[in-house]
C-alpha cells in the first residue's frame, strides 16, 4: 500500500507518485499510469455531475399556484404600498420610506447600473434589522452576504458570481480593506486584477488575470459618522429613525411578538417572504425608456449632483422595472436586433420624487443626519430657555451636561456631534475658567422635513405633455391653429377626419385613438437618456 496526496492535473507530482508507487508495490509504471488516467476521468465525470446538480438546485421552478400568487402581487395596482405593509408584517416598524427605497434598490440589481445603499445609525438603532428585513424578501441565489471582506477577496471571486446580484456586508468597518474594490465595482461594473502565479505545466512564474463581472447592487451598514466620501457619493445613505416615538413602537412590537397573535404573525411572516422571493424571481431584466427624460430637472449647485442625478434616474427606472407586469412590453428593431423595453410613467416619477425628497435631500445636506437631529433638538432647547429666562438667543449659554440632560443623549454621542457643529460654525465655544459653555449661532429655520430642490413636479410634466400635443410640436399635427381655408364655409361645420372609424366605433373615440397614436410616435422620436432615437416599434 502506498499513500500520498498530490494534484492529478500536475505533471511533476503525478510522475513522482507513479515512480514511488511502482517501487513500493512492485507494479509496472505503465499500469499505474493507466489506472490514474481512469481515476481522473471518473473524478471529472463526478465533478461535472455535481456542478449540474448545484445549478439545477439554484434554479427553482415555481408551481402553478406559486406563479399565480407572485404574479398577482406584481400586478397589484397599489404595489408600493403592498410592499410597505408586507415589510411591516415581517417585523419592521416605522421605516416605511427607508424600507421602500432599500427594496427598490434591490430591484435595481437587474439594471445595468444598480443603486447602492449605506444604512447609517448609532449602535442598536436597528440598521441591521432594516437590511435583513429587505434581504429576506429576495431570492437566496440572487444575494451574497458577508460579515467582512479582505482587501483582495473581491478580485478572486468567480467571474459571474456577482453579476446582477446583491452584495450585502454586515458592517462597513468589515469592508474597509475592500473599499477600493467596492468603489470600483460600483462605478465600473467590473473588476480586473493581474496577479503572479505558477504555470501549471512548467512551474514558472507567470502573470494571471482575474476578472469579476458586475453589475452588483451593494448594501452595507455602518455606525461611523465620517464615511469614506468617495464611497458615500456612490451610494444612497439611509438613516434609521432614532426618535423616542420609534423606540416606543419597537418596544410595543417586541412585547406583541410574545403574544398568541405574535406567534401567528411569525407563521405569516414566512409566507410573505416566500411570496416576495417568488415575485422577484419573475422579474426580468428589461430596458427602461423614459419619455419624459428631457423634461426632468435636478439641482446643479454642487459637483456631487452629477452622481446624485444618476441615482435619481435609476430610482425612476427601478420603480418602472418593478411594475413591468403592469406595463406594455414594447419592441424595437435596431441593427438587426429586437430590443424589448418598457416605458416610465408619470406615476413612477411622482413616486421617485417623493422618495428623493427624503433620501437625496439628506445626502446633499452638509450635516450628517444625526448631527442635523442634534441641531434641531438644540434649537428647541435654546428657544425654551429664551422663553423661560426672557433672554435673546445670543445671550443664552449652556453646558454640555445641561444639553445632555435635555436631550437624553449619551456623553460620547453628544460630544462627537457637538464637535461637528462647532467645526461647521453652527455653535461657538466660550471659556469660563475651566468650564466650556456653548452659544448657538445658527438662527435659521429648522425644517424637520427634508426637501430636494430642483425636481420638476409631475403636474407640470403633465401640462407640458398636453401643451406639446396641442401645439403640434411633435411634427404630426399642424403648428398653426388656423382652420383650413377654401373648401369649407359656414362656421358650424367641422373638418373631416382623415382616419376612418370602424363601424362599431363612435367618431369621437376613433379620433381620440388617432391622437394617442400620434403622440406615441412623437414620444418615441424624442431623445431620452436610455436611447436617443427609437425607430418605429411593434407592441406585444
């Protein structure tokens, strides 16, 4: 008996084994060589069979009942509200907007340039709960979760292991070493690295190239106040609700989970998660065309809005993609290829605007969300002292301890955010002996609700579209509003329609349909950020 371990694909170790085994067992080398060849072929067959079984196990085929239930969800006229209610039923309260944005970001994994999410909050605020609640609604084979990543780990993943998938990392601190790779993967949609390795045959050192394809939807959590600026610019930053009312709501939910109703809700939670996984499995990667793209507006006062504008457009695309089973799938023939796409509606833009006010509005704020919250509390604290002491705001001084007692914030948390306000010149420090007192310099209006300036209202879009139809800007109606002269007299008669209505169709309906067709053709001849010009289309 001769025992050894070696790589059957390596020529040198294999030859060495044959010689040693021949000496130990007194068997000719040719016999051992043939036996090794048979073993290698058998192992390759077993390996291929195992890989095929793994691929089949990942591609779960839905039953007729599962397909019908998932399709009913995707065809729901109130789909976005259904998602919010299902997230609540899954055990997440008070995070409606954050949950919806995170869900839409997960849907964007099927787009060419997905969104990325950073969930930021203090410890124990519920950021991991928010991330897990959304990930539990996604198919298992379309998400990859890690607690931490080393600096080079992303470069050596399989070529298509991350393509159109969700990459979730529990803590941003655990991915600091891989920060460069994450930023590159998010921006470029792929990773390529050249590394030194040994040639399988000669054993010489050679350069090997490793390639990882994207795009990938990135989601991670962090307790850090100062996030890598380059990474943050590429992501939507969500902040967890840390109010006292939210804490009370969480306590109520935790108590309710110990009741009989909580036990029943736990059972329904699993069925909700399964339903959404099946619905996500039905979603297809389709092209999105925005017929209103040229009319959209966005704030342009900061350089970083060049990336934020792309996030806004992708958010609109994600909403449209989620509603693909409520839209007409259109096709266009271009360079010998048939391209399928769906169109953005005004409702999609309206939903995106409402979410952008909350999410992008915070991203463009010079203060982090927690620091902005402290400024709001501080403004209320100073206003109350002005009333109690009959003083002007400029005469009010306060210590950190007094503010800590008023806000109920922890000492470390308060110290960090006060320093940020001092650095940004919202607060002035006065020294009285060994004691430091603070003065609130900021006297502007504290708006508890965020607002994103520069977004066009959907009612304005609707009016502009209507005016374009009426004025003939699409090139299919006469520009002039004057009636034709000659051949028509007597002001009571109307010009004849050039389109013949069907026998069963009233004249007014036929003309209305004709106008719709005219507007449809004109819409598809205008430029959009997805495709500048689209030829004549066919629908199915």
